[in-house]
C-alpha cells in the first residue's frame, strides 16, 4: 500500500467543560424573601409592642379622682359610651378604649343603666362593669300604715323612676317593705311588685290562721289588719289590739275605730290635720265604724306583715275597750266603767297630773 492510499482521520477536539453561572434572579429572590422576613418581623414587633402598650393602658388606673355616676342609655353604641365615660372623667382616650375593646372582643354586651365608678377605675374595669350590668341599686322604703295615695305620692316624687301609675290596685293591697329598683324603672312595674308581694304574703299567712275568726275572706282580714295598723305602732300590742276588735265582732259590737273616721273624712287622700270631734263620729260614711256594724268595705291603709299576722292569730283575752295611755301604748279594759277610768288616767297624764 502506498502513502497516497492512506487516509488520515482528523482529530476531533474534546469538548470544553464550563461551569454554568447561577442566575441572578435566584439571588434577587433571596434578597426579596429576606427583606419580607425582616419587614414581617419588624411589623410583628410593632404590633406586639402596640398591643402590649394599649393592653397596659387598659389595665392602668384611670384619671377619676372621686366617686361618680354615669347613665348609659339604651341603644348607645361603644363609641358613644366611650365618649360618655370621657365626659364624666372616667377615661381620657375614648378612641383608644374602642380600639382595645375590639381587639379583646369586649363591648358587644354593654348594658344600659346607671353605673357608679370608683376613683382610679381602669378603662378595662369600666367596660367590665358595663358588661356585668352592675348598675346602681336604689331602695324605696314603704312604711306600714300609708294609704295608696301616700305611697303613690312617694313614687311620683322620685325622679329616678319613670312612667305613670296606670293600674293602681285597691286600697290596702301594697305590702309595706323596702324595694330595690334601678334608675328609669317603671313606676307601674314597682306598684305591681308591691301588690304581688302583698298577695303572696296574705296567701302564706292565711293558711296559718286560727279557727273561729269572725271573718271569712282574705279581703276582710286585710281590712281589719289595716285598722290594727293605724291603731298601734307597737309590735308587742298588735295581737292584743287585734283581739279587742275580734271580740267586738264576735259580740256584734261596732268597732268604733277613730282611724276609720279619719279615712271616711279624707277618703284616704291626705292627713286630717286636726283632732276628731264628736260630730265626726256621726259622719255618715260606709267606712265610719262608729256608724256601721262590722268591718268597713275595705282596708283604710296598707298594713304590714305583723298586723296581718296579729289579725289571723290574735291574743286570747276578754278586752273590748282600749285607749291611748299617753306613753305610746294603750290601756285595755273589759268593762265600760274600767274603760272610763283608763280614759281619766290618760287625760291626767296628758295634763301632767
């Protein structure tokens, strides 16, 4: 074989290996993510710090320096309530209170009413008071022996109550007691509570009455109890006075009770303002027990529980007369002659003899 017959194969160069450069976008995203993380941490720190700050503010003592009351009206929203608290000096920053309340899911169940705030009440404490409905409670004391008109006058003079008395009960059906109420409570609602309290009391005591009483109904018992209530203010005497009237009723005698004459003359609307006269005893009226036989048509006042108990469980004695003895109590007698002597002694005591 000759040289010309030889073929030469060209050398193929080996491929060069080069390292592919990392894209710039990947590096950029790292910086973006890192930036977001830093921002998120900063924002979270700011939020956490702000929450801690406003939370500390909410629990801090408020600016109030003395006890004060604030009336929250029905329908007031959180912002309006916060402004009312600021106006009363309970808090300083109403918008801050609104923000804190919403962050802590408070302020949705704030109750209307009158609230008393102590010095230094915190914003959180103020809201808690309104959520609990811990309103100011007032008391109306109804003394024994008042007529309905006198009770109504007291309620109408109390400007913390609202509304009118639209359904007054019959005379004598309001239980003398101390009643709790809130500002803007309705007068008729309070009267209805008094009436129901009397009915409940009379029902409970009626079942424990002694046998042989000269009356058959609760209404009659209430009428006699009202007379006993007006005749004596001494608890120790009530059952004794009640027994005098029970004895007279059993004997068919007139009760001859001066308080019934006064009620007849005034119709229970106001005090008589003077002493009774003999002419008054003759006044023709269904409540005048000097003129009528038996019990009057109804009570002459609102008797207390003690007088009702006395009528249903009177003492056992034979007295049919009594007269004020000048010392706050009464002198009792079986006979009219003895009664006249008691009257003479009482007059002498009043005259200083």
